[in-house]
C-alpha cells in the first residue's frame, strides 16, 4: 500500500523524520504539498469555510484542504492509501496490518491513531485484521487508511461543509469506518504521554493562529450554535443506536527507535 505524507515545504525536520520512518518500514511513499493559508483555495472568506459548528482558524481550513488533495490522489489512483500528517509516529506492527487490509472490499476508512479521547467502537473484530467498527471518533486525522469510496465520500462532505479535517472524517457517516486496536500511530506532540519514543520535538501549526471567537449574536451565531447542538445529538444517537462502547484505544506495545 502506498503512503501519502502531507508536509509543508518549510517543515524539513518533519519530512526527514517521516522519510526515516518510511525507510525503516520499507514503505513506498509520496509527498503531498500541504496547503497553507496563502495558497488556500477557495479562500478563507468563501462560504464553504463558515458552515461548520464553530468559526475555523485559517490553518484548520488549510489542513482540511490538504487532506482533500490527498483524497483526490486516492480517487485518481483507484487504490487504498495510507494518509499521514508529517508528525505521525508509527508502530512496529504497521506493515503487517497494511498487508492484511490492502485488498478489503467492505471497508472505506481505517483510523490508526489514538489521541487521548474515547471512541465509540463495535464489539466484534474484523476477520481480516485487528480492528473494530468505528461508530464515532472525535479527534485525530494524522494516520488513516482511505479507500477510494471513502475518499469520495469525505471529499464530497468537505466540499459541501468545510471543517476541521478530523471532524470531517469522523462525521462522514456513510463510510464503513474501522479503528485499529491497538492503535498503530500517535502524534509526536503526545508520544511521550504514551511512552513512545519522540525523535523530534514539534509545535502545533494549527495553534499558530489564534482561535476565532464565536459571534455573540445574530444569524451567524445562531447557525453555529444550532449546528453544534445537532452534531452532539447525532453523536449521542449513534452510540445508542449501534450499542457501541466508549473506550480509550490503547497504543501498540512496540515502537521502533527512529534515527535521523
């Protein structure tokens, strides 16, 4: 399975780290040029970026657009790809897992990461690989497998309703999503929390821009609040409907030491 790595041209230390991981695992990979606020299309004032549950940072818009570029690549290749942000740390069992899931036809998306928040999971392992049905995620878009059908669904969702990349992924409910258990990826900024080696230190590029305030009143404020309430209702209903379990996904036990 080919790997797509989303990376900004200025983040050379991150790219070096990712390249070292790819070499360690012997994975075929390509770089996706990350969209920046300066290259964002459509621009930040386009209505598509103002239909989410809260106002977005321009860096969140850019990250979503970067993932959209990756999804277009998956669709063009008509084959599943592992999509990584350039701060994803990968577990030792990743290559074997990718081999097991490459040819699946009943899956659209597989989350590989864990990030400190509970996820709503099914109870029966998929017969092909150690993963459970993912009924509701809440955060994280740093490491996942996207199949062509899933890429089309996510791209359509984001085109209509621009939002944070992880929120777009986790609310594309038409997808048949799964979660690797244990998780096979964490992000660099929380790797030490999980006892995973941290090859380089990083700062959040998303948080480099101040979070915009929710309008105090008016039609825009009502729209944001209504969409937020409805989103919470849908998430709660999915847990009840599918009888899912809210659990913290544990990380894998073995993580290679990557030298730069």
